């Protein structure tokens, strides 16, 4: 996402399509938010299923 944002600065030299660069940044941002949301939901579900208890490793 950051590389594509940096590419916006040199798009005139590379001949890149501005709309495609913006679409790529937006898509990457949406995917990042989706990954964060799914991982937070999985973490919440995991903690609910285990009753919030933390087990220490067996010695």
C-alpha cells in the first residue's frame, strides 16, 4: 500500500494510470481492515470459548 502511494508521486514518469493506483490503495486498505476485523473476532471468540482463562505451559 505504501509503495503504491509512493508511486503516485512518480506516475508521470512511469505512465501509470492514477485511477488504478488509487483503486489499488483503496483495495489494500479495505483488505487490511478486513484482516484486522477477522483477527479481532477470532480472538474474541477464542477467549469466550476458553472462558477467559490462561493456562501455563506444562513443565
